[in-house]
C-alpha cells in the first residue's frame, strides 16, 4: 500500500510537520514489514525552491505569508488554483488588502497568485506519478486553500487515488463542511488521527466498508454519494498513545532545499495536549485545542528521552515544544533531567505568565531560552475579561524576571474586549516608558473571534453578531452558511477601545519596541544598600543608591506585587530600629516613597498593587559604580558574586 502524506504551504520552512511525523511513525508501526510504503512530500520546501527559481523571492516573503493567517492574504494566493479560475477575484483582493499590506507584499501576492496554479499542477503531477493508493493532506491555519487545490488536481490526474484530509482545520464542524463542499476529498479524519487514520487505511486495504462506517469522527460518502459525518470520540487519546514523530525525510529534504540557505531547521516535539488552565477557566478569546481541552502530558522521563533521541539523530539543538501550556510538574521532573543531559539545548515553550523567577531559572537551566508567556495585557481588569487568572503586576513581574534570568519572550498586546474602557489602557500607557528595558510586545492587535472560543460559543459575552471573516469571501466560492461551518476566524462589530485611545496604545507599543535595544535598568542588592543603574531614554537619572533601611526593605518587598497596606504592614514587621523593636512605619511614608519611585520609573502600579521593575544585575563579572561620590571619590568595583547572594532576599 503506497501512502503519500503532503505538507503544503504555508507551513513553516524551518520545522517539520508534527502531524505528518506522527502519522508516518504510526503507519510504520501498524503496518510493519513493508506492508505500507510511506512517502512525505514537503511541498512547502518545494514551493520555496520552485518560486525562488522563477521570481525574486526569499524567506521574508514566505514568512510574511506563513504568519498572515488572520488576514487571509496567503490563502488567497492559492484561491485561483483552488477554484480552477486564473486571476480569481484579483480586484476584490486588491481593494480589500490595498491599505492593509505593504505595497511590495501586495504586488508579490498578485504575482504568486498567477504562479500558484502551475505549482499546484506540477506538485500534483509528481504525486500522481508515484501511483499512490492514498494521499493524505494535513491542513492547519493557512494551508486549506493550497491543500484543497492540490487534492483537486491529484483526483483529476489519478481518479482512483483516495484523498484524505486531517489536521486542526478539520476539527468538528469544519471537517464536516470541508467534506460536504469539496467532492474530490474522499475522507476527512476529524480530531486526533493516531488511531483513526491507520484504521481507515486498514479498512481501505481490506475493502471493509462496515468498519469505515464505525471509525469515530470520520467523514465519508454513502452509497448515494452523500456526505456522512461519524460523531467524534468523546474522550481524547491518553498520553501513552502520543508517539515520537519520524522526521528523517524532512531534514534530508531541508538540507537540499533553497530554504536550507535561508533558515536553520529546528525540531518540533509535544509533551502534552490540551490545557489544564482551560479545563478550569477557558480564556475567552482562545480557540486552541478545539474539541479536546482535556490536559494530558507524557511521562517526563519518556519525553526527555524523545527529545534527546531526536537531537542525537538529527544533530539539531533548537527545539520547539508545541504545548499550549507547561505541565507544572515538569519543573521538578523534566527540567532537571534535561539539565543533566549535558546538551546545549535551545527550547521554546509556552507558559502561563504567573511563573516566578526561580521557576524561570529552572527552565533556563534546562535549556528553555525562549518562552511564549501569554501576557496579552498589563491591565488586571482586561485580564479578568479574558479569564487569564493573572494580574497586570504579575505580568510585569514576569517580564522583569525573564530579563533577569536571560529568557527571551514573545507576546502580543491584545485589545478589543467587550467591557474594556479607555481607563484600562490610559493608566497603563502612561507607565510604559518605565518598561522600555523589558521585552516589548510584538505589536498591538485587535482580537479576532476564533471558533471553539467562549466568545464564539457564548454570545452573551459580547460577540453576538458573528459572520465569517471578510477575507474568506475572496478565497472560497461557497454559500454563507457553508462558509460559517468551514472557517475558523469570524468578524463582529468592534468592541472596546477605538479612536484616540487606540492610537495612544499603538504609539506607546511602537515607542517601546524602538527604545528597548538601548534601554537598561538593573539593580544590585549589596545587603546594606541597593544600587540601581538606568539608561532608559525617558528618564534623566542614571545612578541611584538606596541606603535608607526603609527604602531597602520596601524595594525588596516589591520583588512580588504588594498593595500599599500590605507594604506598610510588612515593612513595620521587617524594618527594625537599632534596638531591634518594630519601627513606626506609616502609610504616608510608604505612599510618598512609592509616588517618588513612580516618577523615577522604578515601580509599576496597577489594580491597587505595586511591583518594582528593575531586573537583578546578571551576566557580568564586575559591576562598575561610577558614582557621584557613593563611596568616596574613587570608583568602586563590586564583584558580581557579592551581588547574587542578597538579590533574592525579601525578608
């Protein structure tokens, strides 16, 4: 049985398809001894080769398309091939995207739109020439149009070939709609495919129509040619059923491709599926995990062995973990095992933003050098609207501690939530210059309503008037009701901030991004006093020495978010006079100190809480205090080792 698995644009060039790596492994396990021959076609890499040979094209253009799912322009590039009509809705596309895209990208999209049908036909012809029994297409995010276009031509060239679709774009009603509306798609596997896809292959091999009718989640056609969708499994796969992917063909192909000269490859692994936070509090805007939110994670030792086995086989140290959230138990299990491995790993992990500094340090020691913390906002009120379970000060603490530990991070400032007000943003925007030394957001983005999210499923939350996002009209030739079942992104009248307030947020985020490379604020805790160094362009001071015992005590307390009353109470308990008895500390004293530090940009205040924003000095052999007479007339050199012992002391 010859099986071809296809990864169409716009999947990442620098990473193999986890889905196809898993399915290849499963097929080889279920059909041993050569009973099944599996070929993976990396058509995304083929596209890079093919297009760059015909036009000026590079990684920047491909990356722009692969990250533009929410705008839809990348799928439009393949819409002519999908609908078998050259120059499909070019005028409508140009009008829709004209002011939303850089001019050179708009022109490149139109050029690629002209070329795409030829690429699809050549790709399909190569697949058909291998006489496959089954051609399986994975489709996630912006792959739908390209995958459907290729399936149409494969079926045209080899009518006896069975075409199968699976992936995130086939979950729930999306998969059923895809099967109903595209007759050249023979089967759609909805949900997790590790069990269902091999069962489908076995039934096709054996001609077992009865078994086909019992495979959970499968969409097929009955004797009359009508689309029939079998109900999906109620329970997700257990963690023991999550197999190690087979990536050998990808790394061989990447090394030979044009993309190999553009970007180094990385491994893709999964430790878990689902989201333990989402099981309790589904973030209102999040549509990830689709039909299966239940959190499952692999045995930590097995997961480490999987990573190290792939690293050793492929000689690649960059590892992208696809999990939506870190299993917190991994901090004391998986992380130490990775640290002990001796490999200089560089892992990317998605985490919850309330992790503490010592937890970030544990991850960093294990090789997690890049995180996606889901910060989303610095306003506690807006975070409550999201049901994120964190505060604005906790998010700032995460940004600060990531800078201290050396962990790079990626996050986006979201806005447009029902119930948010201008005040939620203005009180934050005014303080953003104090954060210019911390990792800035990638941008400020209005939220889009995603299928499977609470905003989609529960109109009472504020998005009652939903319709398929406008860009889908330029991709598919389908009735509105069918489109509503097929697509993932939905439009609605804008909610939340707009106008001048939105302009202030966008400007402040852009200023943050520009200022970050030349901004620095650090603190050095020397036990009896704390020295701060500042280079942020928005502040005039450069060196500050906190010597007053109350100042030192309050600053240490602000390592974690505190309210003013809590600061007063704890300061009185910890700040002793010379006789060792509790000192008199008033709310006015601490309030005046906080107001002063706010003016200096030392603290962030939000939601009735305060947290200091100065990362601990790190990664230097010596700290030079050029001081304005701090310790006499001479410049003082303080060994870094003298700093680290006291840095975390908040007693």
